[in-house]
C-alpha cells in the first residue's frame, strides 16, 4: 500500500534532534535517522512531533480498529512499535520494508515500550515474498540460519553482532593510535607459510595457471606470479619488517587455514589482530599491551549501548536465536568483569603443568589427556587453568617448551634447570570456554641463532613444503626474513589475536560461525 | 660497541614528558618514546635533561674530536642529530640500531636543527652487515628499491607513507562511525566474480585439491569448499545484504584482480573502501557521502604532521627517493586545495562527451581516442575533464551509458531523449593524473528488473564463467543476490574507492607500487 500523498521525492521528514523546539517540524532533505535514536533507553522525550522512520516489519498484529507493527532497522535490539489504521496496515507482513511518517508519543507508564509511533502515512519501499521468505517468526535453528548468511543478519541479535564487530574495530583503532602504533596492510597473497601453522590455500589464475602435471620447467612461466603463491596464514613475518621501520605496528587482516577442522572455534577464513614492537625484549611488556588492550575493549563494551543490548538479548522474548543465548546475562557480565579484574595471573608453563598434575593427583581432577611437559596444553587443560587460576577470567601462560613452538622464538630469559627441556620466551592468553585467545613471543633477533633454529626446525618436522627438506632453510622465500637480522636487527616481539574468537568471547555466542557474517569452513562457502 | 655500564635489563630512561620538572630524571621501566616527540617542530624546550632514544643510524660523520650521527626511527621525517665522542661512535655505521642516552639540548639559533642529543652512553642493539646492506646513502632507483620491500620502508619517505596509510585508516574509521555506518568484514573467498570486473584468482587446497582434468563428478568432492572458489574482486554484493540488515555499512578490504595489467595505477592485490546505504535512491546523496568523506580526509591531512612532512619531503635533501618527489610541494598543496574546494562539479556523461567534442572541434584539443558516447571515457578524457572543469580538483561524472556499466545499475532518474542509448544512475569521481578514484551507483532493487538486466548482461558478454552462457543467470551462485530483492528489498546504493590509489593521490607519489608495502603485480610477489 502506498500513501499517495507522500512521495519519495519530497518526503515528510523530521529527526528526533529537532523535536524539542520545533513542534511538527518538516525538514525535507534529511534522511530518516536510525531507530536507535528513537528506541534508546531512556528514550528522548517524545513530544508528539512528526517524524519519519525507515525499517522492516518484524511482526504485525491486525485488529478490527487498529494494527500494531514492530519496526526494526538493525540499529537497535528493541523494535519501535507503530500504531496503524487497518487501511495503513494493508499489505504489511513480516520482512517488508516501510517508511512511516507519524507522531512520536510517550506511552502511559506500565506499557512495555516507553514510546510509540502513531502512523500518519505508510509507504512500502520494496516488495517481500512473504510466502517463501525463509526467515520466519517461529524458532529456527542456528544451523538452518547458517544456510542463509545473506538474510540472517536481519535478525535483531545478528544485527547486534555486526554492530559489536564495528564498535570493537573502532575502539582498537583508537587504542593503537593513542599508543603510536602504525596500522598496516600486510599482504594477503604471500610466498611463505610463516610458522607452518597449518595447511595453506594456493592461489592460481587462468591468466597464468599452473600445470599440476609439470612440476618444473615450463610451469614457472605459467604461474601468474612466476612461482606458487599462498593465502597468508599470519602476517607476523611481514610485520617484523615493518616494526623495524616505524617502531610499533599492528594490523587487522584476513588470514586463512586450509585445515579440515570442524570445531566451533575454527574457520578457514578469519581475521587476525597482530601487533609487533621493535625495541622490546621481554614478554612482560608484550603481555602488558595485550592486557591493556583487552581491558580497554571491555571497559568500552560495558559502558556502551551494544554491551547493554548483549545482556538484554538474553532476557528478551523477541530474540529467536536461542542457541545464541546459552550463556546467561549474569555469566556474560562475569566474563566482562573477569577481563576488567585488576591483574591477570602470569604463570610459567612448567608451573602450569605442575598445577595440572596436582589437580589430578590431589584434587582428583580428570583430563582426557594427561598433563605432560612435552605434550603441550590441551583445551581441557587451558579451560581448567583459566577457570581455576584466572578466577574465570584470563590467565597468561609463559615459557612453553621449545620443541612445541615456532622456530623464531628465542630461549626464555631465565632458563630453569628442568630436565624436561629448554623453554622459549613466549606466552599464550587463555580464557574459559574459548581457551587460547592470544599467542605471542619475543622473536629471535640474532642472525646466527635464527639460522640455527630454522635448520633445527626443519629437521624436527617430517613434512616440509615441496619435499625440499633441510634445503628449505636456504630457500629464497625466507631469505628476506633472515635479512631483517643481518641488517640493523633489534630485539622485538609481538602477538596475534584471533579477532572472531574475541568477538565470540565478548558476545557469549557459542559457535564462531555465528559471529562471522559469511563463515567459511571445509565444504562450506555460501554466497 | 656496547657500553658496559648500561645494561638492557635496567636501562637508563627518561621521556620528554618528564623533562620539565625533573632534571636528569631516571625512570627505569618506561620505553623510549618515538623520536617524533623530540624532533617535532616547534621542538619541546630541550632543558638538557637526560633522555633515552632508540633508533637507526641514518648517517654518521666521524671527526677527530667528535662524531655526528643522524638517528631515525620512522616516527618522523627529520633525523635527530647526536653528538658523540670518537669512542662512542666506534663501530657505528648506516643502518645500525642503537640506544643512546644523552642530554637533549637546544642548539644556538642558525643551526639546521633546533636541538641535538649530547650522548652520554651508546649501546648497539643489533648487528648490521654494513658491507652488504643493500640500502645505501647514495641515490637508488625506486625500481631497485622495489626488489627490497622488506627493507625500503626504513627510508624516511617510505616510513612516512606507512604513517599516512595509518592516519587515513583511523580518520575514515572515525568519519564513518560518526555517521552511523557499521564497519564490516565481507568475505575474501567468494563464489562469484561480482560484476565481471576482471580476471579472478582461484583458491585451491592440497587438502581438497581440484583435479582440472575431471570437470565434474568426482571433482566436486575434491574441492575444499565443494566447488571452485575465487578471491573477491569486490565486496559490493555482500555489502548490499548487510546494508539491508543495519542500514549503512562500509569496509576496507583486500581485493584481487588477476589482470595482466602493468600500469602505475593497478595492482593484483589492493585495498578497496566500499560503502553501501539502504533507503537511498539517488546518486546525489551517494556523491554527498563521497565528497564529505574526502574533504574530511583532506582537512585532517592538511592540519596534521603527516601533511606537513609530505610537503617538507619535497624540499629535503635527505630524501633519497627522487622519483617520489616528481610533484612539487606547491603542486601537492594545490591537489589538497582542490579536494577542499567548496563544491565539486557534477556533470552528466552526455554533457562530458559534448564538452570533450567541443574541446576537439573548437579548442583543437587532441585525444588518442575520440570521445564517443558508446566508447566510454578514456584516461586522457578523464584527466582533461578533471583539469578543465574541476579546476585541477575532482569532478563527478554521472549517468553513464547502460551498455558500459554493470547489470545491477538501474536506469537514470531522468532519461534524456538521446538517440545514443539509455543511461544508468551511476557516477565516477575523476581526479587529475590518477583519473577514476571512486565509482558508485544506485542498485536495481526490483526483482523483475534485476532478473531482466542479469539476462541481458549475460547475453552482451561473450565470455561467461564456466562456459555456462545464459544459464549463469540461474546459477545458484547469484541466487542469494536475487533473494535480497525478493525479500523486503529497499532502494539502496553505494560506492567503491581504490584505497591505495587514494593514497597515491594524497601523497603525490607517481606509482602505486610505492604506496603499497608489499606490492603484487603480474610476475611479482616478493616476500
């Protein structure tokens, strides 16, 4: 139904900002503001002035004399309730986009909403095939909604997750700028696989396609970039080069792993926040940055509308995605409180293993995998450490065994006389449920030590790219990384944070496939 | 040379911030601040207090009684001059990283620098193989420096370009946040090639490698994602979905084109700034956002230290990269002034063609390609329009011929009765030298019209992905895009801006391979 007297070319418009002094104001060229300004709590004083809103019908209830429509536009969790005449409500159903001009009035105390919109005119802005519309008011599983990544973000909670991502990006940008970090764009297509962190994706082009049957010779000329290239698994090595140029750098970049992993914490494509600091030689100062950064984010979240809505969503009956709300509002608040706790414990790996053994032997705790120095920490161990020693908040574990970590990590500052083996100057940040959130280390900055470590690393690994074995150390693909040590090297270190995993933790969602709009995992790459 | 009395574990430290009240202060645990705080103009009052700086030797001049070292750390274009004893200068050469403790003192008027550092202790932080160090004080071509992407960012001007990128990203983040745009992360690995904008890169994995000899059947199971996937050539389609969820969205994402293009304005991997606005049906409001955004950036740049240094770099004899400074300081200032000019001309395509024809016929201008309605605007035309009608600043050209543009662009609001053919509601932003900087349009939001356009588009194009011809319209890969119209579609539009090209324009550099740290183009993907 289109109200003839209102045309899109000269819409009747007014914004909340204009309300106080200008009764019934008409301000033609300004677009309708987001509903967030109208439905915010406490609401601005609705003076009954004429306003214009754009949004989608979340639900509509038609009675004899009136119709009630819930309008949402993704800017707020709460809908705006509109009171319509039966004629105005004609043709309206869930999912339809509308423009409504009306009087914004306060509701009497006791009503669910503080204000509502008494429609003067309703315009349908686009058609909706209501019969086939896959998003229904009834409960739909998150698994089903994942088949509709292009539509599910219209659900109030999914819109909220989009806004959370945006808010966290903006806050990180401000945080790092205030600390003289330079934000950079390291490359996505690269020549190396960093730390052998996982399977890589290969990049080819029909404009210079590799001939898989021809492993050398002509193949080189058929590659778009002369030789095979991959999607980056980490920007760390490139950031090390940039840190030597401008001191402190960071990036928030897409990262790729072709592992056949189907856990709720892994994706094939994800965003990594990575930072690298020159003139830094101890893990403590790296952990300080991580702790300050996450506390800054938590403070911002707690005091923001987004934070309030994340709590509100867990007690709202209009939130359909029940699986998103497994964590109660109190539990989520406790998570944020854990981030804000005055000081996060920092514990050496050897101590962590000892504590885990104690837990088994004295407290009768049971783990699927026994805690052993050479086996590393498994998810159960990490969860236990965060729960027990972090008081439900984060715990840093430092100085892991050398043989479990990447080649570029130097020996720990204080080598303990442990028979188990040498440790390296690194740390992981563990949180309950999500487990490893951040990993970082000092980087070996001495040329000879780095070359030794690279050689040893290749020997330790059975699988070496392209079957080149030890020669890979001499491979030109990492020669540039060695150059960074040859020429004016300085002590430096950095860390990487799984950004989507952080959003998982901050939002209390249980599966990473919900916090990423178009998630990719083995066998699935919709849209 | 390492001063024995200074150890890294308890360094003598002081920061400029501590200077005023605390003579000779020693504040152990704080890191040395960036040199920018010390060499900034006007400099803070150097009171002769002890400070600690970290940096690299840019040059060192050794005399009998004294040595002078220029120290840089990438935070500032100007070096800090340090006065050393011959003993302190022992072992120092270009490229070496040092920590210097010393007294920061004002220089007498007339000296080149306002202040200098009288060293008390010098510590070498890492070795440098000076003999083989490829970055030399003498002039080196940009072409040569491109072979050293991991080292060239240490040059003062290249560091400045890194800081420019960081500053512009931060400012964009603030700009869009202040206008209620939600920053998003659309996917990098996608199923479609958007508008057929260029050749795509294909993504494969040895964990599920395609067998090119087997075009169907078993192939499907061998793909990591079930069927072939590509690197994104534009996030627009995905942003359209998100705009319908939260109103206004933007992203700054890596984008890929496998074209065999070798121009100074094209790369195989580049960053695109894309925005999409729901509830928007005219190109003017889209152009308003573009104009406001770029003016905001220009204002920020002009008033920033980065802006001042971009001008300063053009008259500084310590800037080696001569080719970077082709544009004079006055020319660069004129560019920024052009961006800040009160109103940018908006000109219809038909008018632009008429003006170009006039230029040929009346003013005797000569173009390699004649201006004809059906041929589009070539770089020479775009440059002429920007120079002539934009007064050296930007010009919007709107309403291009339908047959030259992508399928999703709807007819122009006012179809002129031109015999030449129909036009669409779109715009390009043209600037001198760099030519097309932004492209945008309203998007066809009516299902039936979109389907018609998709069919027509496929017919017009000889080359259709996978040889599927017309059937590609029905291809499931774009079914989700059609869904956006079926279900609650609204008028919307958006734009895309080549981010690296913008940095090219703002910095006055002539080749895009200099503003991107690790540039990728056909045959080249170093590091």
